[in-house]
C-alpha cells in the first residue's frame, strides 16, 4: 500500500509539472519568440547585442532564448494591466456582452463582458467598475480574425467570429449579425495598425547580410547564437513568423493540415528523421508536398535546412548528406523569397569556402546552379526524379513519334517542352522545316498538346499518376503541330512519315470526310505500306486500326432504327373497358414485372443482333479492303504513302485540326448545333460533322479578335459578326491559333525573328485583338477573369 501511494504521488507531481509547463509557465518560454521592429534601438545594433540560443526545454519549462541588454518590458508580449479589476481607460474602443465558447468535458457558451483596446482583447465577469478580468488576448500583426458565416448561424443560431492569438483562440458569438461584423472590423483594424514582428532568426539573418564582408563578425554571430546551427533537439517554434490560427477555413482543411505554425514544427521533426530513415525518398516527397500545398512554409524549410547544414558534428556522413539531398530537391522545386534566397546563397558560398572539393561542395555548386533556373513546379518530383537529384544526375526521358519510332533524351528538372522539341528536331533532321512541332500527352483514346514552357519533369510525373489511376499506358509523343507548308516536305524525310501517320490518325478517328470507297482504298494503302504485298500468312491488323469504326455503327443503327412493336394484347382485342382489364394489387405488380422483364429481354436480343450485324459488316468491309490490297502488289512503302496522301489532300480542309464544338446560332445562345471547328494555316472554318465542304471559312485577315468569353465559350469576331462556340478544348484552340498567328507574323518578316512558334506560350483567358490588315500581328492584351 505505501508503494502504491508513492507511485500515485509521483504521477500526480509529474502531471502537475506537465500542466505547469504547458499552461502556466509556458508564458515565459515563448515570451521572446517574436520581436517588434520598433523595439530595436534607433542607432542599430552590433551582432553581439543579440544572443539567441536554440530553444531547449528545462525542468521548469523555460527555454534558452536570451537577449543581451533587452529591457525588462520586452520579456513578455502581454502588457501588464491592473489585474484587480476593470477601470475606465480612455483607449477603450469597443465593449459589450458576447458569448464565448468554453471547452471542457463538453462545449458550452458563457456570457462575458468584452473590452477591446489598442493592445488586447480582454474579457471580464461584468461591466461594473472593479469587475474581475478573466482573460487577455494580446493583439499583434500575426493575429487573425475569421468573420461570421452563414453556416455557423444555421447550425447554432448565432453569428460567430474567431480571434486567433499567440496563446489563445477566442470563439465569440452574438445573436446580431451587425454586432458580429462591428467586432470583427474593430479587431481587424487594430491588427492592421500593429508593427511587423520578427523572430530572432530573422534578426540574425539581417545581421549576417549586413556583415557578410566581415568573416570574423559572421563567425562571432554563429558561435554566440546556437539557433543558427545544427541541433539534435526538437524545435518548439518556427524560425520565421507565421499568422496565428488554423487552416479550417481554407481549402487545405481537407488534407489534414494543422496550423501553419504547427506544420512548421512538424516539418523540422521530419527533417531530423532523414538521418535515421532507411529510405529517405518518402520523407522527401512528404516535405515537398507540404511545401507545394502550403506556400508560406517554403522559406521556413529553407531556413531549417540551412540551420541543419551549419556546424554539423559529422558533416561527411551519409546521414548528414541527407539534408543536402533534400536541399537539392527543394532548390529544383521551389524558389525561396528574396531575403531567404540571399541568406541561402551566402550559406552555399561559405560552405564551399570552408569545405572545398568535398561532397558538400559538390551539392552546394549544384544547388547554386539550380537556383538560377528553377521555376515553381506544378507537381512534386516523382520517386525516379528524387533519386536522380540525390545523385545529382539527369533523368532519361523517352519521346515517341508517329510510327514505331522513339528517341531517348536526358533531361533535368528544368527542361521545358520547347527544349525537348528543339532537340528532337535536331535528332530527326527537321531544323529547317517550315512547319512547327510540339509534344503531346497521349494514350490510345486521348491526346493533348503540351505548352512550350511546361516542365517535362512535371509532365512525366502527371503521366505516371494517370497511369496508376486509369490503368492505361500514357506516353510523350513528338508530332506536327502547325502544318504551314505541306508541299515543301520531302518524300524521303522523317517529316513526310510524320505527316502520313498523323493523317492516318485523323482517318481512323473519323475526322477526314470521305466516301466509303476512298476510306477502303486508304485502308488498303495503309496495309500495303505496313505489310508489303498481300500474303495469306501475313498478320493483319484489326479493322479499327484501318477504318473508322463509327461509320459501321452508324450504318447498322440506321438499318435497325425501324420501331419494334409489341404484339397486341388479347384482352384489349376483346373490347374490355380499360378500368376492368386488370385488377389492382398483387396481380398488377406481377404483370408490370412481366412487362419489364419482356422489355429487358427484348433489349438484350436487340444488342445481340447489333453485335452480330457489326461482325457481319466488319467482315464484309475487311474482305473488300483485302481485295483492294491484292490489287496494290508491287507498290513500295513510299508509293503507298504518296498515294494515301494524294487521296487525303482531295479534302479542302487537309492539314487543319478539328475540334468538336456547339455553335450558337443566335447571339443569345438559345439555339446550337454540333459542328467541327477547323483551325488551319490560313483560315478558321466550320464543317458539319462528316461533310467535306465547309459551311463557312474566315481567313485570318478577317478575324478581329478571338478568346474566351465565358467559362467554356470561345468567341471569334470576324468583321461585324460574333461567333460563339461551346467546347471543352478552350486552351488548345487558343494555343493553336496563337501559334499560327505567331508563325505567320514570323514568316512575313514583321518584328525580326519574333518568338519561337513551337507552341504558343500564351494561354491567357481573355481576348487577343488583331490588326485588320491581311498580315495580322498578335497583340497581348490583359485578360479578363472568366
């Protein structure tokens, strides 16, 4: 029994110590976490005047933050007031009764008298003079206010505001909306008037920047401020200032993040786990993903990594190099802010001077070069890319082109689509081509052009994610983009093969209007090109790779579209009254189920007939194609391609890119019809789907402007007409028209060389206005929001 009592006493003592640390004595621990700029001496300060140690907890809960010569009133952000009760003070701004949410064993609301002053938000037991003050929330420029919202009012019947402070969060409620808005405005106004506050790390970074040409002073700063140096202890507060408050009211709330300050501390813990992790890649990806989602944390992570790579006890071990590997990945993914960027560059140069020809020197040199090229990434680097960055190597990227061909190129995290296009043109000997090329994301059913400024590393990461989600194979493909001059393409060039393959893709997708005889002739020429002369032993590709399958389906559906009538009901034939044919109740339900079953059976039989007819038609078409193939004996591959393209060029729209659109007949958008919008080298045309003749064409010289007029509406102004199209391909149409206009502008010699028209960079959601001459020039105008 005495032993149990002793254990109980020790547990209680430990529990009270923890409570005291977390709720009572923590005030002193965090008192020097932030500093006001106006607290600095007007004459400046030397680096020796600030001595900040790494925050480490002691037995009584305090830490090691110290500031030499700091006045006593700076040791707490809370201003000491009369603790005995409420007095009339001239600086009081707003006061009144509010309900405050109190969290205990259950959540409840209590009524208090709140007083807002220039420095704090206090609440008292009542409005009378001498009332006891029950709590204080000190207001700094890092505090935040969440305004009243309808959802809270619907759930509770009260309008609520939330005030976040350094130590406290006040959730306040009132019955009146105007009163809640008045309090929120007043508190926010006070917060906005507060001077910016700085952490000790920021002050020391400024000192280092001011004394970067005095190595002995910088060394003194590092030696007397452990917060700048490597530590194995945890971090209890961020190195940089962040607003108080949670992310519950932002779109990040669904991702499980806490407050920015909490996430900053968690990230430092993740960094420390790198030293002992068997595989660092998941941790690195997690840190990068958090920085991608929470932009303010990027500078914080950079500062933490600089700290952990300064004065390391064992700098050449693999565990310590993990920090450099993460810093390498960060430098290829995000750029820090200007102040932190200067600090980082200084740190890298300092490491290179202190440890020349070391592994740290190699990483520092690689990071310095990366910072010159890095743009903000859209995706977190993939596992493969992180492995390459950890070893300071380049990735191998496979780029396919129409037909069986492909090229492998080495790329870095900064390689753009335009760079890959230029390298592919060099490899394939297409530097002198008058046409332009682009990269496409492609699978068996879908493709999309890649904008020229897009980072290839981001594209590869997104393709990998799409493959895991859809279980289909994706690839990066190099293709013709703007067909400006088809006649100048040599028959022996790779470009001719690209033209042939892309033309066949249009045929199979049903985007080349032609009669069935011509389509069968094209299929036979395709077989001759691929397989050579006809042979019964040659493996023949499936019909859907030679002939547009939708034509067979349309033909059979028309033949089966005759209405199928059910046999007349024998009861109805006897002339029975409708009200007496079937009694209600169970029998009626049984007959209804019988009718539904019969309809389902009829539908299944119709599907079976449709499939059998499809097989019959496909066999007949394939037989006709094979007969035509036999007649092509002796044709070479080049002859077959030439004959194929000769038939295809009979269509007046040959070379254009077709987009399926809903064309609005009237300006109000009340009537529309499905059409093809063809974007070509000289004009934009409208086609009925499947018809060869254009309904209308608009040469580029007649187009005054084009752009996005609504969320999914594309508008072209030609003369005094406004053409409205509803489509999901807004960005692609915009990019292609920009590319054609840029190419025309370049070829006609306006403005010298002009921009590279590989694929237009601009995809602004707005209008591009053109000159009314026959040689329009593309002008970039500010875009209006959709």
